[in-house]
């Protein structure tokens, strides 16, 4: 188990990813995003998680490049991840898509490029309003998309490639067909949705695991919320453990993810919380704390992906999550 505060995750080519990173989903308003990324880098964040579909790569890229120009950090000390959107799953659309992200981010390579969802959309569609705007995985198989991802590595545009929102079943189908293996699966994970089986599968098969929405993403748009959702930041056990360590609940959630060997990308746009989240690396949870948190599992998703599973869609909740 890592006890150091840096939590390096090593890759086969000896690249090292800092397990703690900044999430940028929902960081909106150009100035807010810019300020959050500049502040995060000043605090010491070295891993930034982006996506074309967060509609803020441009501001994130401006902040990264200004921090580099100001001598606060060098490119090689940063780990930048971004993601391929669902409407570019056809093999020959992947390279143009990564180039668009690189152009937004003003970078010449990514550390990690991920397939954002195992879901395909028609090229002209960004978010589907109706089922006919979607394409099935029979029409655009994941392996076709993966060939495009492999080409990103071949062309030196991404150092590592991986997936997001993939189940064990989808990884099992993909892995034997790949020339370059996926090295990351980024999925929702927190004590209410620990994904232990998927976590163990990734470990065994050479993939790292990144936990998104580690704090429960309470700033999600209302249309992505359900009634009476449990609030993980208010869980009694988490509050109790936080109190014992003179820490905040968010810090316990972040440290729990790091201590189990996951990467974790809490989002904040607030300077005080950015610092607080960064300092979570320094708390050490006891085996009993870890055991108590393991007991909180209740298979609760905050992100259901209902935008892909409308009536008539080739995807259902059952086939999206394979459960
Ligand atoms: P804010 O950006 O105002 O700090 P997730 O990473 O699970 O998507 O959660 C992000 C949400 O959690 C945002 O609403 C963010 O608000 C909030 N948040 C981030 N850090 C903390 C913290 N340390 N304590 C409480 N809420 C936090």
C-alpha cells in the first residue's frame, strides 16, 4: 500500500502518472476554469483530467500554457488526460478528434487519451435528442474505435490510451483484439459504488483505474439527478472518520481512493477546496477506517448515463453497464 503523499502510478514504458488529479467536468465559465487550473498548478496539482465534451479544453489549455510560460511547471511534469467524444468513434475520425483536443489544449501530445463512453453517435450529433441519432456497437464496434486510438499512439499524439465507463464484459471482449493494450479505465467510484470487482479485473489485466465523481458530483445539472439521492459527503461513517483525523469528509473520500490504489480526480473551482483536496494526500487512514469504508458499498450510481438509454435507443441501462 502506498504511504507516500505522491501516489505514483507506473506504466510499462516507465511513465508515471500522479494518482491525484484535477477534474474539470462542470468547471464552467471561461474565467472560472482558467483560474481553477492556474490555482491548482500553483498548489502542486500535476494531473489534469479533461474531455472535449466538457466544452472547456480551450481555457484549460490556456491555463496550462500560461503556467508553463510563467515557469511554474514544465510540460513533462504534467499529466494531461482527455477523451474522445462518442460522435467520432469511426476509425478515421479518431485522429482528427485528438488533433482538435490537442489544438484546444495547445499541446503537442497527451499523456492519456480515453474513449469517453462505450456508446456511438452519428458524426453530426453531440448529444442525442432521439434514438435515431445514435449508432449501435454493431454499426461502430469498439475495436474499430480502438484501431483509431492505436493510431494516436503510433503518431506520437498520445503516450497512453484507455477507456472510460467500460465494464468487465466490454474489456474482456476488447483486450484480446488489441495491438496496443488499454492502460486505464476511468469510471465512477466512491464508497457507495466501489466497483471492487472491476478494480481487481483492471489490476489483473494491466489497467490502472481512475475514480470519477469521487465526491458524488453534487454540482451535476438537475436533469442528471434523481430524487432522494444519498449524499456521500454527509455519510455518518465518513463524517466520523473525518472527525477522528481532523479532516474534512471530502479529504477522507479522496484519501480512501488513493490508499486503495486508484487514481482520483475531484473537481473544484474554489481555491480553498482545491487546497483542501490536495492536502487529502497527507491523511493516513487506518486499516479499520478502510474496512469501515468498504462496508459502505451500496451500488449507488450518481451518473446513470440515461442520456444514452432513451426509448428505442440501441443501448439500455442493462447493456450500458452490463449489469
Ligand atoms: P466546488 O467546485 O465549488 O468546490 P466530484 O469531484 O465528485 O464531481 O464533485 C464535485 C463537487 O464537489 C463540486 O460541487 C465541488 O464544488 C464540490 N467539492 C469539491 N471539493 C470539495 C470539498 N473539499 N468539500 C466539499 N465539496 C467539494
